[in-house]
C-alpha cells in the first residue's frame, strides 16, 4: 500500500483516535507561531486541517497542500472560508504555487514520508518572500531511532507507514545550503518534566 493510499484509509479516524504525536504537534505549532506575524501561509501536509484554524486567526490567505484526497475532503468539511484553499499536491514534485508567495510555510508531520529534503528546502526558498519563515514540526529522529513511526489501527491490526529518518544535522545542513537562517529549534516531550526521549523536534528558519 502506498503512503497516499494509507492516508486515504486513515483519514476517517485520524481526528478521532488517540494520537499523542498529532496532539503534541498542534501544541508545538501554536506555541511557536503565536509570536510571529504572517498574512499569506502555505501549509504543507495540511491533512485534515488540524492546524489551519489556528493559522486562520492570523493569516488572510492560506493554501493547504496534501496528497490525500480523503484527508482534504475532511479538511474542506471542517473549514469553509474564502481565505482558505485546499489543493491536492505531491510535495516531492515542484509545487504549483507562485514564487515569493508566502510569509510563512508550515510543514507538520510530513517530512518523514519524503526522502529528499533538498527538494523541500529548495521549493520552500522559492515560494517564501524575503524574510519569510519556514516552520517545521516533525517526529524527533531520536524517537525514530527507537523504532517509532506513523501508524494507525485497522480491524486487522496496526498498520505502519513507510518512513525516512532525517537526522538533526540533515535539517540544518539542507537549510544552510539553501541560505536559511535558523531562528529557533525546540524539542517537545510527552512529559512536562522533559524526561525521556523527546517526541517532536521543531525548527523556525528564515529566508
């Protein structure tokens, strides 16, 4: 089963099942981005629009991209607003978005399914305005080293998705190579005391 097919199957239960990674990403996104100003947003891997409502509180135009039609169907049911457009897109190919469009690009729980980070950072650099922000929130590679990966439950048991591990050095190297400046890096834990392995890693890069 392809990643696209898996997410189409997962879509109906994605917002309903217990999912600590999804919930922590929502917290990480809001806590990080609430202190920044932005008007035009490109949301990569928007899924069922779990972060779109928050982004809409500050932005006046949002374009959400995802490769799962079933995820996008739910997103459109949840958010019907003239400022928001959801489009099917394969992020591993060139994005059909005008250059210098966005003040902010967000990418949440998406890059573990994409092998080539060079392409992602290259496209992000093209689509961002000067001084624009690129926010990334992903499963921490330390978590991946223990075998953790995207999975969902079916009547036949748990299904694990094909994933790629991107090391911290890879994120930083690709960003630097494209001319991004690192503004923030944060690790996010299940335990408020920050014991154990962090679940998520987030970055804010500036063009």
